[in-house]
C-alpha cells in the first residue's frame, strides 16, 4: 500500500546512551586517577567535558529506558488515558533519543579523546586543546538545544491535531489531559531518580575520601571539606535532575493550551489548507 | 434515496450564521440532511464547507441560527452535552485522518470504545473487525505515523464507524488520494453505511466523490443551493 511516510519515527530506540554514560564517568575517573598520581593540575576543563558526556549519555540512556517503560505499560493497561500516556512516553522518548544521537556521537568522541589524553599526560592540557574542547562543548550544547526544540515543536504540532480530533469525536478533555500529565509525571520521576544517582556518581571524584583530597578541598583546615564535597555531589545531581525535568514540564505546559483549543475547529483542518474551507 | 419532506431530516439547520472575526462564512443558511442518505457539500475552496460541517456536527457553535439532530437542539446544548452527543451518535473523519501518531492503527480505532470504559479485549477485537472490513487489517499493528495516506483514511473511517454512529461526517476525505484509492475507499464506505442505514455527510471539491453520493448541496457565498432533490429547500 505504498511507502512509509515518516521513517525516522519507525527506527527502534537503542541503548546507545549507556555507552556514553560509561565514557563520561570514565573521563571523571581518569581525571581523578591522574590527579592522585601527580598531586596537582587543573581539572575543571576536563571535568566540564566529563559532565557534558555524562549528561548526553544520560539523556540517551533515559530516552531508551522511558521508551521501554512506555512499551511495557502500553501492552498491559486497560484504560484509554493510560494507553495514550504509554504511547506518548514510548514514541516521544524514541524521537528525542534519535534527535540527540548525532550530538552524542560527537560528545562521545571528544570525551574519549580527552580521557585518553588525560591518562597519557596528566590533567594538564595545552591551551589549544582546551579551546577546541570549549568550542566542541558550545557546539554540542547549541546542537542539543536545537534538536530538542525541533523535536518538541514537531511533537506539539502532531499532538494538536490528534488531540483536537479526539475531542471532536466526543471524548472529554479531562482524560486527554490526564494522559499528557501521566506520561510527563512518569518521565519526571524516572529522570529525577536516575539523574540524582548519576549526578552523585559523576561528582564522586570531587568527594574527599580519607587522605585522598582533591585540590579544591585539600588545603581545607576547617575539617569541613568532606561535607563540602558531598554538598557539591548533591548539588550536581540536583542540577542534572532539574535540567530535564524542567524541559519535560515546559513541554507539558505547552500542550495545555492545545487542549484548551481542542474545540477550535481550525486545528482539525488540513495543515496544507490553513484557510477556511 | 431522495426524500421529499423535511420530516425525514435527521439533521437540519435553519438561519445559520457564522463569521470568523469580520469575515462572514455562513449567511443565514438553511439545510436538511436526510436519514440514511449520502450527501455531499461542495463549493469553492475557502467557501465555508468545513465550517458548515463542524457546525452541523456540534464542534462549532454558530453565531446565530438553529442546528437540530433528531429533535435535539445542538445550538443550545452546553459543551459537555454536545461532546457526549458526538461520542454517542456521530462519527468524524478529518482531512489528514488526525490519528494519534503515537498509537497503532488498532489502538486508534479502539480508543473511542476505551474512553467510555469498554473492556480492552472487546474494544480491540471490534477495532480489528472494522479494520478488516475496511481492508486495513494488515496495518493494524503499524503506528499511525507509519501509515500511507490511503491506510490513514481507512483507519480514520474505522475509528468513526466503531461506535456505530447514526451520522458520519467526513471532511475532505479524498484529499491527497489518487483516483483508484478514492474509488476503493468510497465504494467500501458507501457499502457499509448502506448496510447499516447510517447517514453520510461529506465535504469535497472532487467531482469523483460527489458521483458516489445521493445528493449534492452547493455552498456559494455562505448560502446553500442544491442539485438533485431540491424539494426540501
């Protein structure tokens, strides 16, 4: 019966983010190993690269995890709102994961290169390399934001029409809103939980353990260094969790006006013919 | 199938007026749709066909005038009551299908049954039966965004029919379909609605579609003229 209209959506999600996550944490640990061996060195640029790779890996892995969660729920739920919520979770996670894949590859290459460089020559990096890393980080952040915005706008555009159609078919707005909120709430819980855990893991090199104290805390005579280190770890995990939960909440809020507009028949018309028919 | 009296109208409107901002779309329009009949509303692009369809289906509230379905005044019913009425009695097919992209074809067709609380297995077996009837069972497990235009419209028609409605409203059903696909879909749809005694009201600019219907109503300058049976107007 003809060609598939949108092949990118049909690609199955893959847990590529897990590899990236491991690479990100490896950068952190490599930094720590080099640091402990040499006793000095500026780690901040390498740490930033490590965080970037970890963050990208986390987003990729979480998109796969959410997709699998959605698929699991979808096969079992009886209620329409739960079915819609699971479908949204599965499809949107896959789309976001796929959109971020090219940036993830770039971040993974940069991260691995940095980790190898740090392992071979210590935490000191030439200025040229640092400038290159900073440029790569900026490009990656801009690319990530652009990919997220593009995918989200596409999701919103498609959702507008289908939600309006369901309302036009006589389905009340409340279960439709519940479906959106349920999928976003589930995504938020998973993001906050895993983000917190990975944040602590990524900040481990900065937490003083016994006599091994990283530079920012080594000269502390007050005895508060371990507490500061833990605080830093928790703050990092919090930042990790907040970034994407904010994005998810924003997407959810953007869909609410769509639901309010569900009775607006203009949404039901063909996008190719926006005028009155 | 032509009727001679307004008494046979399952759906009718009188003195219908609708404007978007300063642009009048429907002007004091009167129309009747007969029970069990297939009616096409034709007219120029941008002439208000979809607006009229949405007013008759209770999606849009007219600025003035009356819309009656089976002795129920759609123009005075509150939003919730109109939504319930649409869920119970109407089936709608939209130009782009407007299926839920994240769900499979079978899930899309089952949704109108699942929302009011129908059990999952019953809803899905009924959905698949309708997909089979519309020659679309082979795409039951494909997500809506993986369907071709032809498959999308078949699934959208199955979704409209699954609740056994009294009236099917189809807006620009043939848009983006080739002649063979239009013929195939309309032949199936007409056979189904005739066997069930369902009323069909569709909007189109395509003479191939009009040829399949019992009556053609032409919308011109926000008012209705008719070919075929003129007796009611």
